[in-house]
C-alpha cells in the first residue's frame, strides 16, 4: 500500500529544529514521542521510542545512565547546553556511543517545547495519514466486494504491493493475484482454530487468516505489514467472509427450490430444468447439474456423475418417481446401477427387450441348459438326466453361464430374473 508520509526520524528532527549531532548511532530511528526529565533513572516512565530531553542536572554515572536509556528503548538523548553544562560532557558522549545511544545537543536558543511541538505535529500528521490510508483502503475494498471475491483479492494485492489469494476450506487456491507458495499444509495446521498465522519465507513476509468455515485469506509482501496494512487485510477478510456467507444463503434458497421441484416430479408434475430425453436418478453425497436434497439424500438427474453414486435405470421426466425408488434399491443392495440389483429385470418396463438383452451372451444350448436347471430347482442330477448329460457337464455349463452373465446363480433374485427372461 502506498505510504503518504514518512515517520519523523532523529536525523530529520535534527535538521528541522537545528540540533547538533554528537553520536550518530540510530539516527534513522523514528521518534514516537518526546519526554523531558532530570531524573537519574527515568526508565519506569518510558515506553520506548522516545527522545529524552535533559539539561544534565543529576544524571549520575554517565555509563550506567546511557545503558539504562538504551536498554529502555530510548531512540536518542537531547542534551540542553548553556544551562547546567556549557556543552555535552565528553564522558557522556563516549558512554552513549558505547551503549549505541544517539546524542543530540539542544542549544539554549532552541527551547525544549519547540522540539515537543515538532514531534507532536509529525505524530499527528502520521496518524492522519494512516487514518486517510485506512479509509481509502476500506472504500476501495468495499467497492471491489460489490463486484466479486476475486476483485477483492486483486484490490488487496494492489494495496499491499504484494500478493493475495482466497483459499477454500481445503487450502486450495480459488482466486489468486500474484505469486504465492503452496499453503495447504499451513491451512491444515490452522484448521478452524486460531485466527491466523504469520511467518517469513526468504525475502517475503506471509500471513494466512481464517475465514470461518469458508476458507482462508493469504497475503505475501516484501515488507512486514504495518498497522494500516493489517487493517486492510482484516477488512478484506471480513468482506470475503460476508460474500461467501451470502453465497451460502443463495445456495440454501436454491437447494430448497430444487427440493420443492423434485417433490413435484415425484408427484408426476412437470417442472423446468429437468434434462431432456432419458437420464438416470442418482443418489450422491452432493452433485450437479440438477440436484435436490430429499429426505436426507442428494438427488441428481443426469447422464453421469463423478464420485460414488447409486443410480436408477434410464428414466424420463414422467418416471422420476420410479427412478428414485430404483436408486434407493440400488443403494440398499450396495450396487452402482439398478440393473445390477438381482431380480431388477422383473421390474423392467419392457420385459421382452430386457430379456433379450439379458440372455444375449448365451447360445441356445446354454439357454436350454439354464432353463432345465432352473426348472429342476437347481438340482444337478435331475437336470443332467433330463438333458442326457453328465452332472459335471451340467456344472460346467452353469459355471459358464455365470461367467458370461457376470451374475451369481446362488442369488434367488438372479434365478427369478433369469426364469422370467427365459419365459418372457
């Protein structure tokens, strides 16, 4: 995200106010505030990042004093000359240099209040700039959200000057702007628990934020995220979560509509959106193109589906109810297609056509042998005697029938279906 202001550093403050630098260590450090004190140990009253102003009335041992300030995170010491000391004591300069603490001399002509006002103006300008950047980023992201989740991802990447991506619940990329590494492992580690994670990979800084049960928002930037950048990421995450939740609401309405349509089909009432011509009724975990949730099942009307399923025989729009019953029967028998259900041919609309298709792999000798064996209730000796063959020959012929048909003659349903086909 473009920056509209630069933080006030010690070097810049020294130039603007007119301070003499005695120790130039850390002059590029930003000044968060100014604090004036004559205490020998002011550290209990400091937060770090301050420029400490003093006239040196009671500093105590210089080496210990400089070390305390450096350890407390003080960015620099402003020493007022022309009062208790004509100039900055050399021992203090050496102690500060040893501790890594910048020292600026504040001449008597420059009041401490002038320095305080300069820092106050800079801090206020930085805060206003940050507020402006935050407001602009939020407006830009909100406008993008009116278009699509992909637009939000692209806009966020532009604001951050890096990369951004929307990931699904499995950590797979859905929308990507820029270059991002594989993140499935990190997404799996986060799960639905922590709000997010941040880490460094080479020269880039990465962050992954959880979007509830909908997925994840990932960003990669060349520099660590500042407060405004983090606000932009949080805003994008909120907008994406709302967008995805809204999509879920639309899906719920669509599913309820499809369920109502499917119930009409079961009652024989025609509805729009049903595939033309013949199709199958599938029971699946979830699917398209025409699906509905009916009594806890996801129902699909179509020619094929991906993944596990239980399907009816081919039906049309007027026989969906029969197709649904057949799909339930296929699931009960743990087969994919209703045609694989033992005895399903007994329910075929065109019995003669089904019989011819079923028996097509068998020649006349095998058909007659099967008919006689079924008529003898599966008894080998009576069937072999009636055909005038050996009982082992009878067994071999029935084994061949099973191989050609791909069905077991041990099933009562298969026997009934074959008997029906032989007599159709």
